[in-house]
C-alpha cells in the first residue's frame, strides 16, 4: 500500500524533496496560487504552520497554474510573493499540474486516495487541501472554500494520537 512517503517533489528552490522527510508529521498538502480569490488563505495556512509545527505538523504548498492562470509566475516570483505578502515559512514546492495527464504523482495519489464529491477525483480549484496522518495516509480532503482555521480541530485530533 502506497503512502505519501513513496513520493518526492521538487522544492521551490529546485532541490528534490523526498516526502519521507516529513515522516511522522501530520501534513496539510495544498495546491496554491498567487492571484486567486482564495490567496488570502496563505495567512491562515501560515498561522496553522507556525502554531502547530512544534507539535509535529507541516503545511506543504504546491503552486499550480491550471485554474484561471492564477499562478503565472516562476518559482522565484512565487517564493518572493509568498514571503513578502504572507511571510510564508512552510515548505513550498515547484509549480505543478494537479489534473490531467501531466498531474504530479503526489496529486494523482492524493486524488485516488480521497476523491471529491460524488467520487470525482479532479481538483476543482486552487486551495484544495488534503490532510495526511503521521503514517503517510490520506485522512481527508477539503474544498477550496474550507478555511485553514476550520481545519484546526481535525489537525489537532491527529496530533493527539
């Protein structure tokens, strides 16, 4: 049985990052964009990361330009935007596709493990979120409209295990 730890992704600075780096942590994996109506969720994601990372939690951000071309920049521009506007300290990754034939293997895995409503696997928009437990299993999937703050109790329940 696969877990998130079986995959790797290119970090926003270009280095390959094995997901096993995060073994034993509760993860919230999010496809992000800089020019989206949901972009202010970076604030809430950063707050969760700052407050809960000492307890074994991490947000992982995966920029994606597949929805309304709302992530047009390159990795350097994305990193600068996130730092200047939202003081993002959680790990960010290189821009990827989350749907279609070119979907990154991590997102292909996440979608197959937790399809959305009516069993539809496709990511609907930016800021879709996947909650991963300490064993690398996908626990839940949340819509883009789900605020980071509203996920706190689900995250804390996993951290308490």
